[in-house]
C-alpha cells in the first residue's frame, strides 16, 4: 500500500472493484488547472510561513507547472489508480521532483482541497455563463429591432388575448435572462470564499496564513468555520438552481419558436441552416436546435434534484457521498453553455412574418379589452363595461362577424356609452399604440425599453 498517500494504515491492497468504483479521476480531471493553481498558492504560503524550505517550494512550483503542461498537452493521463485528480497531480509531481513532493500536502486535506477546486471552477463557469447570457440578450435585442412594428397575437392560456408588438414579446425574455445573470452573480459572490486551510474539518496546528492564500487566489474572504468550509456545497446547489431556472427560461423560449414556426402558427420563419430534415418525409424542415434546448432543460432540473438529494441527509462534515456533486455540476455547466450559445445563434436566423401575424389577428376579437377600457374612460364601471363587451362579442360571433366589421350602431346596441372614436379601437395596431402605461407594448414604450437595454448591454441602437 506504499503507493497510496493514505496507505500507512492498511496492510492489504484495495480490491480492484473498489478502486474502480471509488475513483473520480475520469470526471474530476477537468479540475486540474484549478487544483494546480491552488497547490501553487498553498506552496507559496507554506514557504512564507516557514513550514517548508524555500528551496523545496521553488522545486514544487516548477514541478507543478510541468505537471500542468503535461496534462494540458495529454502527455500525462491520470488513471483510476490515482483515485482523483488531486492524487494524480501529487503522484506525477513526486516522479518529477522526488521526496520534496511529500511536503506539498502539509496543512491541507483533500476535503478542503476539493472544496477549493470546486469554488474556483464555479467562479470561472459563472463568468463564462454570464457572458453567454449577455450575448443572448444582445441577439434578442437585435431580433426585437428587426421586428419593430410587427404586431402579433399575445397569448394567455395559449388563446389569443391582446395584440402586442413582437419586439415587446422578445424583450420579456431579455428581462428573464437578466434575472438569470443576477442569480449567477449572487451565487458567485457566495462562492467567493476560501475553504483552504480548514483541513479535514478542524483546521491545523501549523502556523498557516489563510488570508495570504485568499489574496493569491483572489478570494474576497476566508471561510470562518472549518467544519462548514469542507461540508458546504450550497454554492454548487445554488449554481445548479440558477442553471435549472435559466434552462426553464430557455425551454419556454424554445417552445415558442417551435410553435411559431409550425404551419398552424406560421408567425416566424427559421432559416434552413438552423433546421434539420426527416429521414422519411422529404418536405420536413424542423427547428431541432430549439427542440433539443427544450429537452435539455430536463437535464438541468435533474442535476439540481440530484445535488439536493445527495446533500439532504449528510451529517457534518465531509462524506464521500459529496463526490457525487461533480458530475451533475459539470454536466449542467456544459449543457447550459451549449444551450445559451445555440439560442443566440438561432435568433440571428429567425424572421417574423408580418403578413401571417396580421392574418392570425384578423377576427380574433383581441380588441375586446380596449373596447371595455374605452367605456371605463367614459364613466362606465369596469364590470359593467366587461359584461357589455362580452355581449357584443357573443352577438358578433352568432352573426359570423369579426369585431373589425362592426358599425358604431352595433357597438351602441351593446352600450350607448360607446363614442365615435371606439371604431378606431377595432384596429389591432391602434390598440397596441394605446398601451402607453410604463412597461406596456406601445411603440413608444418598446422603443424606450430598446434604448435602455442597448445602453445596459452595450449594444448598438438601430
């Protein structure tokens, strides 16, 4: 057992099936850059505090840099015999620098080491994901500019509710994504705490300087409780929760693209370069990227449930169950990055069909709310106005007429309080123009929102 860093306690070899089952190096290999960066900072601190000789520290730092280059180039490939990436790095380091490598792990446990690596990883992923969210927001903003003036049905219960500007609809997703970016920002702030120096769970008797390591690695604070430092995976769960909710937002967006591109809706045209075909039906052009984004949302939600379930019954401090945090985390980060990227590209290849939108609005009765508000503006209580317009809609339906075709006399048959200007409200475009309340769908309000987002996102205003 001399090959195992912990082998002094054991008088027999680990069973091969146990070694295979417990090894994590196949998936935690991706942490090698973070692991080596943390080790370099740890070595600098050990030498500064006089815990190891400075000459050994120089050899260790040079050796760690060599290990980093070898792993990056594929010249050193950690295997299951190394258990995890931390032990793999240490094993290769010993081959390079000899016995000096045995000094590396002073005042450190794999427990606080892996907690450090994960925090460094999450910090980096958050920065990358926030950049991708901003990119998607800018693409949505550009799509909103291109769709300026296009009026589409606004839906509730998947039924026509009120007409809205297509740009206004797209800006709703810009708002959603902004909340996603903010959730990741908050997660990053809470992840920005150094766990290294907590040891296995109780700290160390050696005279270390945790604040110095925090400065080297750019952490804003040092974890104040050693037990919490090694057993905390809140930042992983919070990351996964933010990823799951972002995935839900992307899935809703993807669902609308799928619906709008269908023959029944035909509100948009998706460029063929962002579609795939059928192996059997020659006519098909499917917006498969959107469908896959919709499907991958399940993976993101599943990763969150897996992490929550893993942690829910664990006593303090570290337990080996917590090795199961990495695969959901890594998969969620990869999945969300891919979904954000493809959706940004997809919106560059979507065009609204103003003619089909106008046809869809024809005869849908979605001007009814504006007719009721017209009566309110003329002193009619809202519930009375609602009933009057409801009777008007029913009467028009029985007569086979669209609201657009009604005369002033027909309006006044439902309520004598209708004024001559009520006829203007039968035009869908006019109803949109009148939605001037802050945050509404009027062209003036949407233009204001576009300008505001252009400033915030650094996007060129058209």
